[in-house]
């Protein structure tokens, strides 16, 4: 018998055919899965020119200031705080006219229903000497003219119901005009009431006070 020699290449081809050996499949790249956490591409933003004013927002506006109440004040056109009281407002013993100076006031509390005005000399030789007492002055009033009167007049320390001008016996004395705002329309006293009665009726009814001080020497 004649033997046939088979080449190695043919053997490899036969083996591949018998065992179904085929070339490895070409790998397919995986499909990209979108990432839900990925940030979207920013949209275009319009940039204003540097010279374009930006309108203010409501939060950038300054708060509206709360108006402060006007301070309670007492003044006179004939002398300033701490200044000399002109001689014509002094007592007649010193060549004065015993006429009261003009006074103006403002800024009284809204709850004021009347005023009391008292003029004192704290430098009197023995004790504070009261020269003038007015009470039940209407709340709507804001001034007293020179020589004027309002409400009811009480008796001062000289014993009469009128204005008794500065009458310092020696040296320079302070004369203090004090205006009291009251929470009542009336103190319930009659004209010519004593200073003690006026001060007693004021107890517990004063809601504010302001003073003006002038000086006088003989």
C-alpha cells in the first residue's frame, strides 16, 4: 500500500474544520450610559457693560428712619439759658416793672392736658423763694406774651397772686422758670391758691417738665 504524506498546513485546516474553531469575534465597544449627576453645559449669560447701571432691588433700599419726637423745650426771646434777665422784668424795688417775660414752649407729650408754670429763686437767703405760680394753663397753649397770663394764678412766697420779678438783695441769683406737663385738665383749685396747695395737687399728675434759667443781680 502506498502511503500519502499530508502536510502540516493541511492538518491544521482539517482540525479547524472538525472542531469548529473560528476566529474570535471583534469586540464591540460598550454604549455610553448618560450620567444623571453630570452637570449640564452652562447656558450663555449676557454680560452687561461696565457702564450700565444695575437697578437696585427692594432689599438694597435703606430702611425708612422713624421720626424722633421733638424734645420738650422752654425758651424766651428776651434771655437765653443762663443769660441775664433784663432789668425791666425785675421788681420795682430795683427799678424794674414787675412784668413777666415772654415764654414759648414746644415738644410737650401728646398726653398733656394742661400746664403749670412756677418761677423760683433757689439762691434766696433763707430758702428757695417762689416768684410766680400759674396753673390750669390749657394744653393747646404754647406761649405766654410779655406780661401775659393764662389759666389761673396762685400766690407766691410774697403772699400775693401776681408776678413778682427778680429782686436779689445782693450778688447774682438764678431764676428758674419750670413748666410742668400735667395729665389732668385742672388741679381742682381756685384762683389765688397757695403754692403749697398747687404743689400738693400736682403730685402724681406730672408727666414731664422742662426749665429755663436766667440770672439777675442788683
